[in-house]
């Protein structure tokens, strides 16, 4: 029997061992994907804030003669190459998720498409990272690199919610009914969160942490755009506080209450970090914390909006 004729049976034997329902492994992979995407934001911030953006001066190799960083490159090469390696690790997690979802690709199309999106976006992110290096850390390309990471955090959050049956068409629990105003408020908060992150990219491109001493800046007024960036942040805070009021006023329990309180905590933390870094000369450590906070904010806002969309209305 030829290899070609044996292949379908081999594939069938392999697929027969894959899950036919969402199990613990799929849920763990979803959580691992969300954690990994958040960590990638942190490591990407470390690359820029330690001036390691050109630690590997070329792409896809680290140097003209080496695929990996060399001892001569020091800590900057280690940090930059470590960030690159994490991208490949996340691609492996996304690919493994697709494998485990293979038998569910039609029944759980929602999970399968989210996993496809994550896997497809990761190599795109790697290419953007390469363009970032080859463009000498152009601030607009660096910003695009960060925004794609934010989109991946959103996808991963939705993947977790769907995998655990918290939201979507395959919910395994009943959510308490929400006041009709709750849904548009949470959608607006999620939209303003995205706008705040995009404006934050502009502010960062005008600020001092370029990723390398010779990297260009966008030449915009940093102070002006910092104040513009604060406008959607104020709207996020107002919307979140109003959502908490609805939770208390209507005695809403369950995941929406938890998600709203979590969003309030993340929003307050981001505000404290933002004001502190503004009035203290933009120290690198606080900028890194603010980047982590941006990932947490996008995840928390996505979660709250997703829950509001899935809950029945009064």
C-alpha cells in the first residue's frame, strides 16, 4: 500500500483521538493564549523601553550571520530575540488550538474562526515586527505593531468567553437580565477603550521612549496629544461608573457584575498610572505598566461588552 493511500486512514486515526466537545484542554489553551498575548505586550514594551528595538538589527535573522542573538549583542539582543521567540510560541498555541478544535470546526464555528484569526494574525504580527526593525523603528509602524497586539488580546478574550460558555450562542449558564441601557453603554466603553489605545500610540510616538537612541519620533506635540488621549479615558471612566451604578441599583449578580467591577478596577489603575507618569517625567517603568494596563483594559472592556451583548434585557 502506498504512502498516499495510507495517509487518509492515518489522518482518520489521529482525528478520532481529538475531542468532539469543548473540554478542559481547549479551555486551557484559550486561557494560555490570552495570557500569552498579554505577556507579548509586556515583552514588546520591554524591547522599546530598554532601547532594545534594534537589539537584532535585521530580520528575519537576528544578524546577517546568525538566526539567534549572540553573546556579543548583550542584553539588548537577548531582550529583542526573546520577544521574537514568544511570537513563535503563541503561534504554536494557536495551531494546537486549531488541531484540538478540528472535529468541532463546524459545530463550534465561533471558536474555530477565532482560533484561525489568532493564528493568521501572529505571522502578520511577525512581519510587521520585521518591517519595524527594517524601518529603523518608525513610530507609526511601531504603533501598528502594538495595535495588532491589542486586537489579538480582544480575540483571545472572546475565545476564552466562548470556550467557557460564558457568552455567545453556546452559553452554558443563564445571565441575569440587564437594563436596556447597559448594552449600549458597555459597547461605548469598549469603543472608547479602543480609541484611547489608538491615541496612546500617537502619544507614545511623540514621547521619549523610541526603542533606540537614533530612532525617529512622529514630531507631534506630546503634551497636546496627551490631553486628547485623556478625553476617551474620561468617557471610559464615566461609562464604567454608570455601569457599576446599574449593577448596584438593579442588584445585578453573576458574571456581568464581576466583569463590571473588574473593568472599574483596571480603569482606576490605568488612570493612576497615567497621571503619575505624566507628572513625573514619563519614567520607563510606569510607561511599561501603562502598556500592560492597556492590554488589561482592552480585555476587561471586551469581556464586559461581550457579557452585556449576551445577557437578556429587561
